C-alpha cells in the first residue's frame, strides 16, 4: 500500500481529470460507494473459486459479528448500489466510479495491495452497440493521453453460459486425461475454474492447449452475431484490435464480449484496462435480469505508463505561477496584499514567502517553487505604491509596476 506524495500527485490529478472529462463527454454519471461491503456480495458476484475470493480478499468481522470485506473491485458494489436505490428499474444507466481497491497479492511493479481503479458500467442495454461505445470511450482516453499507439486492444467472446458449460465439459475431459502434464495451478483449476487454464502462463500447458477443444467451435449463434457486429462497429470507428481466443478474465461474471487493453512497456503487469459483458450479474445478485457491460482501468499502471513513455506534459508538474516576497517586517502587509491580488484578480497560482530570511534565500525558494515570476516588495517600492516584478525563468529585466496596474500587467504575461 502506497502513499501518494507531492512529486507524484500532480500526475494522478492530470490522469484523473483526463479520465473524468472523457467519461462526462459520453454521458456517464459518477457513483461513490463505501469501500467495505458484506463479504457475501463479493463471493456471490466474483465467484467462490476465483483467485480474488479464495486468496486475496481483506475480510474481517466487525463488532456485530458481520463479515465485511474491503472491496477488491468496483463492479459488485456498483451493481449493489444501483439495485438498492432502484436505478436499474426500467431504465438504462451509464455509471462510473473511482477509488481504492484491496487485494492481498504479492506486491511488485504494477501490482499493489491497495490500488486504484476507474470503472465504467452501462446497464440495461444488450446490443453490441454499447459494447462498442465503452471500448471507443476507453480508446478516446488513450488518444487524449497520447497512449493509443502504446496499448493493444485484445478482444474475445465467451459466448452464452450454455456454450461455456459445454466447452468446459469437453475441455475438462481432454485435460483430465493429460493431467500429469499440467502446471500446478492448472491442476487445481481443473476442478474449480477450468476456463482459467486457458490463461496459464506455463509453456507446457499452453502447448497442450493447442490440440484441446477450441472454444470457437462452441460459441452459440447469438453470441457469434453479437461479436461480429461489435467488430464491424469497431472497424467503422477505426479502432484496431487483436482477437485473443484465450482471453478469459479472472472474474466469474463475464459472458459474451471480453476485452483487455495491454501494453508491453510495463513488463509482466501489462493490462491497463479490462472489461466485458456481464448480463447475468444483476439477477445473480437478486435484481431483475439486466444486461450490462463495463471495464475497470488500473490507475497505478497508467501513471507508470505515462511516466515510462514521457507523456506527462511539463505544465502538469508546475503548480505555482508567482512567488511574492516582502523584504522586512514593514513590507509584509503589502506583500500579502499583492499576493491576494494575484490570486483573486489575476487568477494566478501564488505562493507568499513566509518565515523571513535573507533576500538570497528567499529568492532561492522562489526559484525552487517553479514560479515564472517573483514579485518583490521593498521599502522603496512600497513608498512609491509599486512592486518589483522579476522573471525567474529567463534573463528578462526586472521592472517596477504600479500596484493598481499589477493584476493587468501580470495577467498579460500568462
Ligand atoms: P491482472 O491479470 O493484472 O492480475 P486482473 O484481471 O486481476 O489483472 P481486474 O480485476 O480486471 O484485473 O482489474 C482491472 C485492472 O485493474 C487491471 O487490468 C489492472 O490494470 C488493475 N489491477 C488489478 N489488480 C491490481 C493490483 N493488485 N495492483 C495494481 N493494479 C491492479
Ligand atoms: Mg489479478
């Protein structure tokens, strides 16, 4: 679990503001849910035999003896909240959320125990058009961040529940006969979660899968048509994708469309955004059957990627425009007043030097603040109703400016 410190927070704020403006442009509304839920919610949605529920949740009993869990992801909470407040009753919803998630995983680059996601969920629409919309929306964000060339869209369909079950049976039959050749995780999953075996990183297991039944041959016609239309819509929108027949996702509730945006620039933790359709989840949690599709992106991984690729605009890290210095106690009030004028009349981000010190050390701090200009008030300036304005980033001349003209003068320089 990490602290976010001032050298990093501007990058997070930049990313968050870009994300927010894209989500708003597509008509998505924010929901904020508690970070703890009843443990049961995650067991019922994510699935009892998934990695998350089996090994990764932070679960505890509260003082009433209720079992609570720090949310490991946002979709279940979002569905719970939407259902509880009647948002899904005979209407469509486009919702988004952001915040910390908790999973007890082995920490490494791009993998933490408290991490942050931004998620979008669209409810009440069963066609491929809304699948295309959420993908186009994520692509728009990559474009705005300059990332579009660095992430690859992988796409698959998991078909209907019936198709998945028929496939699962045949896959298990095939792999059970070759169980001794499987890696340990896959052996375990053979009983609990056989589809996840497709996802195995083990080379032996992967080569064994080459001759295994292929899901492609099991997909029901409706899912196949849905997938074809989705591809047509993505083509028309100019979105490139790669079909990855082994993409399965680690959560049980997905069906039909699944996708991931993957980068090679972050090592093993390459998935920056993942999602898909989950038409069964709302009814599974007690609501009326409601089709749904969504995604979640990993904020830490996106921040890492932006930094790695040098895509954080210089201005993002700059938080101060003007640094104001009053020379000596007699000039503190005038300096304070000048700083207020900068902030509220010139709309410039302004830091007032506090705590005294020699002129040199004050200028040094002004320089370190990143400000473009220093405003200096000395005895002579104050007596003449003026201040001195000194450019800090080039060798421009220091000039005297009348206090009444200061706001206009400074505004013109930004
Ligand atoms: P992975 O395969 O990398 O473990 P996942 O399938 O468990 O990912 P999801 O539950 O789909 O991930 O979460 C969506 C996104 O959230 C991931 O693509 C990733 O960017 C991010 N994410 C998931 N787990 C972590 C973590 N422990 N630390 C940081 N980011 C994470
Ligand atoms: Mg995971």
